[in-house]
């Protein structure tokens, strides 16, 4: 049996380990932390349960395909639920918009607060669907590694994906209501980018959630990690937790194995790195493998945005809160200016709250709520002192949420925990504490993420949210499919 080593037990590493084991490889997976999942984690405290990573699953057909390719049925592992509504949106002027997968329900509400945009809303979703049709096979389900991957692309379609204008400009030309403009612009944050800088190609994201559906997993999103971990073990994968990989060993243009902090070097025929791509290229690969110009280019790549997270265990329920909730800021443009240009936390943030006890009552004690509070944040830079910032900003957010309608929040608190961009950096070695590795804040950066095979080495493959095709659970799973396709192409 050929020996494969996987670095990192995030969704990409777990998916790769399962696929390789199914292909007949002897697979060992190394993970620096004590649990699988990477940034997809959960927290238990005083009867409260929180997902501390993603809170929404889209494109579940990719997970289904993964299980089927490994000889299993996803329904034996996971129960998917579609929240109703998908998300509740709170605007500063008091308007509340419950967004559903049913188009007519949404149009009925839009007639009340933006009657001029009822048709524009429907037209924008059609436009978003067309973007998906033009980009899915070209960019998502395609390794984009060699001429073999380019020869069948429809070049006419590639000229119609709006790469030369921004998300914000395209939306402003499509809808006139300030409420719907904010609504559509917020989807760009799904990959840690700004709607005022990212190419309008990212307007494909509303189709993925609103037309194709957004899902919750009964028991929490961490159930996906448990399912993949179980599947990998059933397929014979060996796990090495609490093992930090310090270097990837190479000889004559090939990876020969790796070295760990507390272990002797282990040999391998192939290595799949689910570690952050920037960390892999700059810190794990020997200096003589990559040219200095390649490393300089990698250092200059703009990291994606990060997140400031609060986990709140509250002895209270609020009738206004659904499963997913978003409280919009008053000035969206200033908010993103502060995050991505000034590199500081916004003074008037848009606040996302996942209230999973709305769907899973067991996630909080009776009469209580488990609130996962997230705001978009800059990646780590030298102008921040997070030990000071987190205390002050946490108190500000609690006070701000009370002003936005969560009366009695502070007095209800039983449990508070804060996660900052610095925590993402320390725990996951992500690029400057970013969540999605590389930002998409330029015309082509969304299409120029590190590919799923490193050209400088014959048998090193890269997967995860910092690689092609991007961040989020479904795209990370696709990166594992891409890597497997390239492995089989070279075998």
C-alpha cells in the first residue's frame, strides 16, 4: 500500500483522508490540536452548546457525494434541517425582513418596505443563478491546474462573470432600495471580503443560499466533523492528535515525508496539506524548494477578513430572535472601510447571531438562549492589542445589542467567552488570523488562490479554505476532490 500523510484535521484534511483511504492508501493524519475539525469546533459550558465555526451548510450535495464515494449514505450520519426562515434581518430603522427559500413569501414582505424593488429582487436572483451556471464548472468543480482543465471552458461565459466591477456597484445598479442593497452586499462576507472591493462575480453567493438552500445539521455543525472522523476511522485512517508538523521533508523535487515537534520523521509517498496555504509555503517547505520571488508574492497576498466572536449563555429568550439573525449597521460603507482599509474593528458593526437553541432546544437550559455573536473583523496586524481590545469591545457589543432590541441581555448572562483574530492565528496558524486564508478584494484574487497541487514538488497537494476553490464547508470538500483528481492524474 502507498503511504499518504495528511496535515491538519480540518474539513479538507478529513475529506482527503477518507477519499485516499477509500482509494487504497495507508493514511496517517497529523493534527496539532487535540480534536478534529480545524476551525469547525464546538463548546460546551454550563448546559450551553455552541458551534464556534460555521453555522450554515450550503451545497450539501458535495458532502453527499463524498460519503457515496466512500461507500456510505450521508443520511446514516447526518440529519439536515432547513431553518424557517433562513435568516431574520433587522434594519436600524426598525424594518424586519424574514428571508425564506420561498420566493413569494419574500416578495410579499418586500412589497411593504421596498415596493419598487419586488421585480428587481427576483431579477437579481436570476442573475445570481446565471453567474453560478457560468462559473461552477469553470472555477468550482475544476482543479484549474493544467491545460487539460482549461480546454473545455466556455470562453464566452468567462467574459460575462462581472469580474471588472465590484459586488457593490453591480448591486447598486440592480436594486434601488437601501435595505435590499445591504441585504445582497452582506453575502460577500461569506469568504471574508468586502463588497466594495471584491469582484461582482461573488454575487453568485446569494444563489447558492437563497435558491439552492441553506441548512443546519441537527445537533450542530460539528456533527459534520464527527461524521467525517468516524468515516475516516472506519476506512482505516490513523489519527495523530497533539502533533505539530514542523517541516515537510523533500529530495530531488519530491516530498519524502515530514518532521513533527515531538516525533521522528515519517516517510510518505504523498503529502496532503490541510494547513493554511501561506503557512505551508512559507514555514513548512524548505527554503531551497520555492524561489524567493514566489515566497515574496505569497507574503504580499492580502489575507481575508477575520472575526470577533462572543459565546453568550443567557438565562432568557427573546421572541424576536430566530435561528439566524443579522442586525445591520447604519453605514455599511464606513463599516467595511474601517475593517479592510483602516484595519480596525467597526464602530457601528453589522452583528450576526446564531441562536441554535431556536431549532435545537437542547443547546441551552430551559428558558435560556445560546447566542453565537459574530462581527466581521480585520486580520491581525501590528496596530492591535487584542488583550485590551476584547474586553472593551465585548462590553460595547453587549450594550449595543441591548439598544438593538435584546433588552436585559447583560443581566441574563451566565457564560461569556470571546474569540479574537489572534486566537485564530495561534490555534490554527491561519494567515494573519484570517478565517478564509486569502481575500477576494481584487479583480482576480478570487481565481488565483493556491492550486490543489504545488508545482514545485511532484507529490505535495494543498486543500482547505485557503486554497482553490475557496472557503466554506462545501468548497473545502471540493478542494479534496480536486486534490484526489490530481493525485490520480499523476499516479
